[in-house]
C-alpha cells in the first residue's frame, strides 16, 4: 500500500464526552477518532484495499488487495499484504522497511518526517494530529460516522484522507491522492490495545535479500 509517503485538547474532548454521559455511538466522527487516538496505544486487525478507477465517468472497483496490520503508537507498525502479492511495509519507530518477497528485496528509508501527513501517521503516529491535519465531520453513511482529514503540508501525496468511525474504532478509510486516484480501505476484526513483545516491530532482513537505501 502506498501509504508512506497529547494534545491537551484531545484529553479535554474525551473527558468532556464522559462528563456529559455521551455514548460513543452518539459522538461525531472527529470526536470518536480523537478519543480513539488518545486511548488506543496498540491495535491489530485485517484490511481489504480496493483501488477505484473511473471508466467513462463511472467509478468502478479495480485492483483489490488484502492482509493484516498491527501497530504500537507512535510510529511502529506492520502492514502486511497477503493477496495478491506478498509484501510487508514495516516501521520500527526509526526506519521504514518495504519488503517484496517475490523480488527478495528490502528498501530501507529513514522514518523521519516521511509519514507526517500520510495515512500511516494519522492511524499509527503521535496523538498531535492537529499539527499535521485539518479535520472536519462529513456526515453519516450506512451507520458509519465519517470525518475528513486534510494534510497541512503542501508536499503530501494525499489531498484528503477519509476515516469512517463506528463504535469508537475506525472501520474504513478513503484515500485520495494528488492525482485524483481513490483507494478504499476496509478495516476488519479490529482489536484495541493488545500486548506485543518488545521485539515485535524489529525488522530482520531475510537471508540473501537485496537491500536498497535510496
């Protein structure tokens, strides 16, 4: 997936919801998402990603891929493609690794600010979302509260990132890049705050793999 490229107010929002007795189901998309970011330090689940394409002005489903994900905030994640190709996108908080099993090739980059305004940052990064994104509610679709996040940096690969929230967890994302292409990601079997071992996100280069450092 091409997703690479505490804020006090978040705590106030969460506390405010609790004090008002507002249920998660009643909260807006932005409120649910900010509460999720503050309270979810780790997570794991499954995803299905569909690349949409426009044919004669009609949007149709294109390439579909699926796999699993896990993360530990901030900046540690493993996004594993199982179908149709076996690839791994992994970050250990310092470096970003892209492993293509078919090519037996690993590309290593410095994490740095590479994911600052990307979908990876908004799901897996620090809780200081307002630094990198402008967020607004965009309404309810099929029982899911949606919000839109617009990257503040002009060099971001993405124009908008839509996030669908239901019962306090993200269930979908709509990623529109600077070329107008749309990817739709469905998140399933989302588990909040599982325990991970200390070396869970340490990447080991497979034996014999070619290593690239662009």
